[in-house]
C-alpha cells in the first residue's frame, strides 16, 4: 500500500515536471512560429499593431484565461490541466469530455484516480482532434463542398447545443433541485438582456459561483441531518 | 498571397508543431494508463474512458474542422490548422483574427487584402492573446492544486465527513451548462425583440432532442444491462440532436 502511495506521489511530481516542460516548449513554438513564418514570407510582425490589438481584444481574453484557469484546473487535475491548456477547445470539448470520462469511471474530484482519468480523456480527445483535422486538411478539396453544404450547415451550427442538451440531462437529473435555480436565473437574464448571448463565457464564473454556493447550503443541511456538523 | 500562405514551408512549420503536441499527448496518455493500472484501477474502466472520449470527440472535431475551412480563405490552411489543433478555441480564433485584421489596417479579414506583414502580425496577436492559460499553468498549477487538495483533506479530517470538493465540481459544471441552456432559451424568447418568442428555436429544439436521446441511452444502459452504451451515449445523443436541426 505504501509502495503504491509512493508511486502515485512520484507520478504526480513527474506529471508537474513534464507538464511544465511541455507547456514551456509549446509556448515558445507557438509564439516563435509567426516570426519563423515571417522569415519565410520576408516580413516582420508590426509590434505596435500587436500592442494595439492586444489592448483592444487581448485583455478580455487574458481575464477570461484567468477565470478558465481557476475554474477548470480543479476539474481536470494536474496532467489534464496542462494538456487541456496546451490543446485548447476547453468549453466546447475538453471539459465535457473529461467530465463524461469521470462519470464513467466514477472517480472523485481531487483524487489521483480522477487526475488519471481526465488525463486519459483529454489526451485521447486531443489526438482525435489532431487526427480529424489532419485528415480534413489532407482531404480539404473533396471534403470542403460536403462539409460546407447548406444541408449540413444547421447540424454543424448546433454542435454546442447538442452537447449541452445531452450534458444538461445527465447533470440535471443528478440534482434537479440544484440545477433549477441557475437555469431559471440564466434564462431570465438572457431573456431580459438578449445581447448577453455574445458574452456567455464571461457568465460562467458567476453562474458557477452561485451554483456552488447553493450546493454548499444543501451540503451543510445534509451533513447536519447526518449529524456530521 | 494565399498561395504563399499555403506553401510547403508553412505546412512544414505548422505540421511539426502539431506533431510535437501529438507526441506530448501520447506521452501523457501512456503515463496515465500505466499509472492507473499500477494504482489498482480496473483496466476495463480505463479503456472505457478512452473509447468514450474518442467517440465523444469526433463530432466536435468535425465542427472544429469547419473552423479551419472558414479561416483558410483568409489565413491560408496551415495556420488555422495549427491554431485549431493546438491551444486554439473555435469561438476565439475567428473573433481575434477579425479584430487583429482591423488593428493592422486591412479592415475585414480577407485573403484578397492580406499582406505578409499583416499575416504575421495577426498570427502573433492570435498567439499572444490566448497563451495565458498556459502561462498560468506553468506558474500556478502545482501550488493551486496543492492548496485545493489540502483544503479538501482538512474538511474531511475536521468532521470525518465526506468532502465538498466533488460536489463543488459538479455544481460548477451544472452552472456552466445552465449558462448555455439559458442563452438558448433567452435567444428564442427575446432574440428578436423582448418577449416576442420569435428568436431562433433550433438550439432549444436540438438541446431537447439531444437530452431525450441521452435519457433513452441512460435507460438502456441502466435498466437493460447495455453498459457498453455508456461510451457512446453522449456522441450518439449529439449526432441525433444535430440531425434534428437539419430536419426541422
């Protein structure tokens, strides 16, 4: 047993080490790529425009990145966290994918087992995306007319609603009492201020905080009933 | 200009970076699988998590491929291919690329007005704007997780009760799902004027169909002993939900 604990501790320490190294290398590659491409094209980035652009649009995304980091890291654990931030597409793919794998494996948040499952899930998901995109790029000429056809357009416009419909059922049935309030609140908010639909990602943090607050009240009540508090 | 943006050297640069990230994924996958087995987890459960994640990811990946196709008209194919394979997010890339095009002075994002300088400036801005999640991971992932785990352990130790951490994660995700579902309901009710009920109903319908199919799959899996369905239920529900958008 002790040997197993020592192994898991070693696994986690190494995950952080490998995760950090891989993230730093990916960062260097991604920021360096435009300069390398610039050498090929015989051009340099206009740094004033980069700064102006960053101030205009980047700051919003920086704040959003901080929120994403704070929200998703505990969900994903060490390995899953590093990988998810390297491979992107968090809300529309990696987070639901990891939550689904966690449900299937029945692991609890904050455990090494949960870290392992979410790492497996995110690594697999990323490899599938890389594979699909590579195949799509190779077959771009024959695939483009099919994928962009008006017949298929409504289906691909609704990938995210389809995803959250399925997850909505799965999560709401777990605790309908907990789900009712945030759903009602968000629906009223979007009905009153429909322009907020372009800001959905900003609302995730407050909606999550409210739901966690409600969950905590329920948790305290349940523990009192059990005599745990 | 587009021929330059689709030239072999650009494919090579972007392809090599994607290959590096794919290798990173394989390393993490193999390590996690081995660790799971060594930790005494059932290999069948680990395999089910992998199969389910793979089947789940196919449809959203095709959606992401559409993003590559959409951006390839103005930025060429290699760069959007790189951005959406690694780090990027479907909803983010187009928005930032459009804003960046404005800042470099070419107006709208378009292949006909693109210049080499504008392209590399846009590419750099896209990279810088979205890199902060990675930066924060390098700096704080370890200490942040340590803090959260310590708090969870303290909670358990204090009263010998079940920790709140797991419930908090479920609650956070429930909140996230509510934001999206609320936005579809709000879009339908007030999307074309307050309380007119003339907005886009398709996302609401897709959600309902997808949820109903998920309920059916869950019933089959729980009551009819078709446990193997678990791995495909989300992907199957999504597919049927998406198809319903084409029918209605």
